[in-house]
């Protein structure tokens, strides 16, 4: 019996000790985690607090605004669910305009339970973070009424956050959903509602923009017209339109200025326009009934009225020497289908290859030949001047050399270098290769030479077009006239004749013989020149009678020489 009493007392004491220990440590903690809200005005929240100790309980909490409140009345077991009490709390905790969020804490400051008779126990670190996020105010942009099927959006996100995006539309596509100014492309002309979203913490807001895309017209331009040359002709342009909003207004340009401005209610139409030469036409602009203009890529086709006139090239003007024929090359130009040579002053003979022709001229000189090409009845011609130069001959009529007696002048004669000089433009010129002389007129075929001393080498050079230079040299030797002053005309073969060496080379010469009384006893012109006595004078008088022995005097004169005056002795025995 005593043992049982002792056990009971011990248990009571232990329980008392444990109870007293527990009652001295009441505790409380938030079951609720950190709180994030997106609200303005009065905010209602639930705070869940778990207590440790013996009910009844009490607590003091400081809210995010710094206000302290105490629960009333005490919390009993029937107020708890699994030791957790739910407190519905109301507060005002607005986010200032322009700020991203406002943050504070709920903190359990003190707690008590029934074991300590309502004595408060201070707590530390019993808190949760309370954040109220600012509500963003995104602007999706003004409603859009636009032509085409593509448009740039102009959303403006709120500055309080950088998390924003466009909702993916059910029709059409966005180039970049995260770009407020992205490009929206539609499949069809229609009205579309696009949503711009912005998030800030737990807050999310949206804005809508209505996009009306009216589409844009498209058109193509083509032609099969061709022109021949640059004279004014006509061409037909074929226009085809696409779109549902006709009629279509359009303007067409030739690249420099508008040439057509018209309207069409039909999806196809033609325009007849004047052209001069090859011309490229394209749309300057295209507009439908909605006032929408076509984009450049939708009217990029151009129509080229092609010039089919060939561009023949007869080749460069040419000159050849010594022959009256030339080989011609005649490749067709890009647009030509066939070609032909023609001329009024020669004939054409097929060459050794398909692309060569031989032209044979009738005469020396210039000839005009024509290369004619055609393409679909459109023809053109180019001409070429061919000059055939006769090979010149440099020839001096006087021969190769001459000896001048008692004179320093002579006349040289150059032969005309060509057989047909009227069909050429030849040139000739005298020059001195060596020696000392003066040429009066270097360009004349008849030239006077003033010789200072001999010998003198002269050169006659002739040129004709592209022919090589032709030359001949002429050497002049200069000597004085010589003679003997006595004769013995007894016909013994010794000194039978009076002669003057070189007299035959003196033009217009004359020999006059006088006796001692000054009487002319003999006189002859063109002394020692055929048909006169070329051997000299035999001492006979004018009548053929032999003159007596004695002393006589003579004068020898001629053109361009100084006269010779001297005596002459005739001895007959």
C-alpha cells in the first residue's frame, strides 16, 4: 500500500515538474508562408499561427505598417485546428505609384498560455515577409487601321517591370513576342485583336489593341512588243491586278518620268504607248479602292520592250599596201540572224573559213564597204573605209650619179612614183645624205641643187599611205672644165681636135672663136653635143676652110656657169 502511494506521489511530482517547465515556455510560429499580394485599398489576409503550450493562448503581432495588435478574446482549444489558429487580418498597404512593390513583415512579438496565468513571453524571429506588388499598366498601343498584311505594333510597357510579352494570336504571327514594337503579319485582310501582357511579381495586367489590316493590291506587268531602232513606234503593255478592292489606280514609268496614269475595274487591261528604242517599263505606284498602295515587292515585275535591231560592226577603217584585196571577218552581232557585205566598187569572194570574206577592189584608193545585218525583218548597216595604197617607186630620171663641170648647180628629175597618182596621196622629198649643198625645194620632183663642194649624196624618198618608204640615192661629183690651148689638126691622131672636158654637160653652151683682129672665125651652139661634132673643133672656119696656123681666142659660155675666155694656138706643120 505504501509503495502504491509512493509511486502516485512521485508521478504527481514529475507531472508537476513537467507542467511547470512547459508552462514557462509557451511558443507560437507562423504556419503561413511569406505572403505576396496584388491588391490596393483594404487587404484581407489569413494568418495561420501554431501555438505550443496549454490553451488558452494569447499573442501580439506587429503588422507591415508597424502597428501592433493583440488578439481578443483568448484562444481556446475549440478555436484551434491541429494547434493552428487562423486570424483574418485587414490592413491598408498600397504600393506608391511608379514603384515596383512594397515590402514589410508580420512579426509575433509576444505570446502567453494558460499555464503561466497570462504572463507574456517575448519572442524573436517569428516573422514572415509580406509583399504587395504594384499592378502594371501596360498600353498595347492605339488601334491600328492599316493597309497591307504586315504592321508594326507600338505597345508601351509600364516602367515598373521588364516582364512583358504579346499573347500568341490564333491567326497570323508575331516576329518577336517579347518586343513591344514587333511586327505582326496576317494571312488575310481582316480585323485582329492582339493582347499585350505585363507581369510584376504576382501581378499581371493586359491591354488589347485592335488591328485592322486591309491588305494591299498587287500587279504584274509584261509585254511581247519589240521595236526596230530608235524611231517612234508603239508597244502594248499587259497589266494584271490581284486583290479584292478594285478598281485599281496606277501609274507606269519608263524609268525617267510617268508615262501612263490610269484606272482599271478589270483584273486585266492593256496599254498602248509610244516608244523610241528599247525601253523598260515598271509600276511607279498602284493603289486599290481602299486607298492602299502596293508594296514594292508586289509590283516588282517590269516589262522590257526590246529593240531587236542588230548592231553591226564592219570593223575599223583599214589601209593595205601593194594589193587590191583584203580578208574581212564578219561575226554577227548578238541580235543578228544573218549578215551580208556589199560595195559599189569591188567584189566579195568567200574566204577560207565560214566567217571570212575576201574583198577585191577594182582600183587603188579608198573604197567604202557595208556590213548589213537583219533580225526578224529589222536591219541595220555599218560601213568601213578600205584604202588600197599603190606601192611607190623612188626613181631619179638622171640616173645614179653625175659630174658637174665648171658649175655648182644642176637640175634633178624625179619620176612620178605611181602609175595612178590621182588615186593616192603620195609624198616625195629630197634630202642630203652627205656633202655640202642646198636644196631649193625639197618637196618638188624638179629640184635645183646649189653645191658648195663635192661629192654630194642626195636621196629621193617617196611615201604612199601605209606603204614602206622607198628611196634612191644620187651622187654628184663637182669638177672644173678642162682643155688644151693648142691643136695640130693634121689628122695624125694627135691633138687633131679642140675639146673642153665636160662641155657636153653644160646646157645651152656656146663656143665662139676669134682671130687676132676680133673677127669671129667659128661659132657653134651645143658644143660637143650630138648631133654636132662630139669630138671637138677641128680648126676649120665657118665655111669649113682650115684656118691658118696662129694664135686665136675663144669664149665658152653656158647656162649657170661663168664664161671661159682664153687663147688657142693652131699649128698645122
